[in-house]
């Protein structure tokens, strides 16, 4: 049975008056809200908060008063934990997230007054999951080694677990994944004479695509056991052993010198404290005049410091050790350490909204199959919450994604 890696708090002491205190906090939160109205249904009746005339109206059905206690004790992390535990639901989860993301800072400031004590343990655990050489394999395994069959149920046939590139309305998810890979390889100006290094193999799609379409040599590395085994199998099945080498090695320990480097949505697993190490290593692996393409999810510059100082449910339950970089953070490192010039950016944020739409639809359509594979209800609710939350983040431009092209200095 697949369950949550970081279990929900088992013991929650019921505190008298906490429900009324939580409702008071919610009313205060939404008192000046003009854009959204929320109806809370619980065992005590119906409680409306927010703007009655707003076109954005949502209903939250609260099945347990523990929702209120988690809200006060752990803030937005507690709200996520309550959903995972099945204590509340909303018929339009993505719409609710989109409406509330515009109020993120005011909501967080208010909730932190009450939840700082309850979040001490999550923050402590998060601080110990930094992506050192000792921790990285464990962190990666907790997300990417959930089982290949799990990912096959909602990803397209390429098994690309990253944003596709939609440049036509009638594109399928598979076509968008192929278009993403084509755009990356064309930006790198790949030729048969190149030796390409890929950091973050995934399930081998890009390495195989580059070797087949451009005839170049590819060395690709991953520290996920399941992805390593699967990618090697795909390389053998496509008879590309003469062009593609799959390594089970941390990027910090890679030897060699390469013409070009690509990394698709792997930098999010580096961590802020190792970001400069990552870019230094990438520069050292490239020959003079070499170029690098990163596809990266990006946190808004103005939210970055606050993001670093907090821990959200994604970094606690989904991506231990994860950290979305900001564009400013990337540029400052490369300029201060004289490593790379960023020469081109391709914004793919709208494409991630479509990509997540495909994943969400596939995930929901296969709900029964996940149960048969042994993924329990709380695990499935975590993933529903995670995918819908990400969709809202990209839709509201709270986060973005780009293909970034760099030239080695």
C-alpha cells in the first residue's frame, strides 16, 4: 500500500473554543474581500464569508471540525493536511485556489500569527532535507520512485513529467511533449557532432529523442533507481546503446567535458543553498563556447524570500528538499560568479496550464486503477490537491516556467 511519506499528525488535541476562534479568523480574513465569496457548510450550519455579489462563489463542505483546528495550528499547511485527511472538499478546487492565490500574502500573514508554533516541526524537518550528497538520493526517491505504473496512468506515452509546449489548439499531450523536446534541441542547435549532457534523465524521453532526431551522443544522469532502470531499458529497446549512456550519478560527481548541456525541470530539486554549486558544476562540464538549456519552474522574484522562509505542503509532502528558483536568483549567481550569460528565454507558462489540465483529467479518470495499484485514499487526495494547486499557480502567474538558454563565459 502506497501511503504518505511524511504522515499526517496522528494526535490532534481538541481545544475548547477553537472552532469559533477559527471562524472569527476566517471572517477577519475575508471581511474586506471584494472578489470572492465562500460558503462554509459544517455540522453547525452554513457560514458565508466574503463578497456576496462576486461572480466567484465557492462552497466548502467541512466534514470534521478538525479542519478548524488544523487551520489554526498549521495555517495553509494545515488546510492541505485537512483535505488529504478527507475533512473537507470543494467541487471546484482549482477555481478556489485561483481565487485565493491573489490574497496569498494577506492570508499567510494572518495565519502565521496563530500557526507559527504548530509549524516549528515541519520547518525543522524541512531544514534537514536539504539536497546534500547524503540526502539527495533519498529526497528524489520519495517522489520519483513511487512506481513507474503510477506515472504511466496520467502521463502521455513519452513519459515526460514536465510542461509540454502547446503552439496549436488541436495538439495532444504527446504532441506537446515532443514539441517541447524539439524546441529544446533546436535552441541548443544540436548536430551529430555534439556530445550532449543531460542532468535529470526522467524516463529517458529527451535522451532518446535527441539521439534519434539529431544523431548526437548523449550522456544522461539520474539518481532515481526506477528511472535509471527504465531509461536503460528504453535505450536498449530503441537500439541506441551506441549513442546514449545512462548514468546513476549525482550531478556534483560527474566527470568529463561536453559540447552542450540540457536539464528539464531538474533544477527545482537542487535547493537554494546548492544553486551556485549547480551552476559552477554545469560551467565546468561544458567546453569553452558551450551552451546550456534549462527548463525551469520559477517563483516570482518578489515572493522568493518569503518562499524560502516558509514550508508549504508541496515541499513537505510531495518534493522533499525541493525549491523553485527565481529568475533574479539565477541571474545574480551567474553574474556574480562569472559563469553564464542568459541569451534567450521562452515563456511556457500557458502551456503548463494545459499540461496540468491533461494530467488532472487523466488522474481523475484513472482513480479506480490507482486504488487497484495500492495507492490509498489519502495519497490520492494529496496528488489531487497538488495537481490542482499547481494548475492554479500557473494560471494566476504566481509561478511560471521557461526554457532558458545560456552561453558559457
